[in-house]
């Protein structure tokens, strides 16, 4: 089953690792922060598409985690009136020089995740199971 099972994301880095997260759920914020609480990791979480795109445009990021459904909405259309993670994926597709080296699509909306994956084919699809994942050093 995709997205389930316990594993660790291991990285060796010589600089502060900057991780950007687009996620609107406060409980998930806590899980991300708890599982990425390691020296040398800077985690920034945004809940809104425009803030995320501005951050991507203004700074180099080592890793990006994208949720699809935002603002408390669930199973919304990707290209509808409500801004979603798909809009960030679309912007990154149009601005490939701003894509972080590692992108994770963690949305539980399977259609939304598939639509983001179509725009970011090198991204890793990983439905939110972050109680089972931890960022560690080597």
C-alpha cells in the first residue's frame, strides 16, 4: 500500500537544510515539526499558496512538501476557484529553476496528488503518514 510502512529519510548535509511545507492542518504541522526536530534543519510551514510561491521565489529550498487541499476544504478540484497545492505545482512547472531538489506530494486527495504529479513528474508521491516517518542525519 503506497505511503504506509515505516522508513527514514536520511540526508548528509554541510549546511542548514531548509524545508518548506504547504499544509493547512495544525495537527499535521505538529507532526512535521516533531519528526523534523533535528539540528541543522530549518522547517517553514505555510498554509496559503501565495505565501508558499513567494517563499519559493525568494529563497533556495532543499526540500518541499505539498498538500493539495487547503483552507479546510477536502477533495477539491485542482484547477477550480479554490487555491490548492496544484497551483504551487503549476507555478513550479512554469519556473523549473525554482524547484527544490526533493519534492514530496503528501496530500490524501488521490486525484489532487495525481494532478500535481503530472506537473512535477520527479516528485515523490507520499500520502500523509508522517507519524511513521522521521528526518535523520546519517
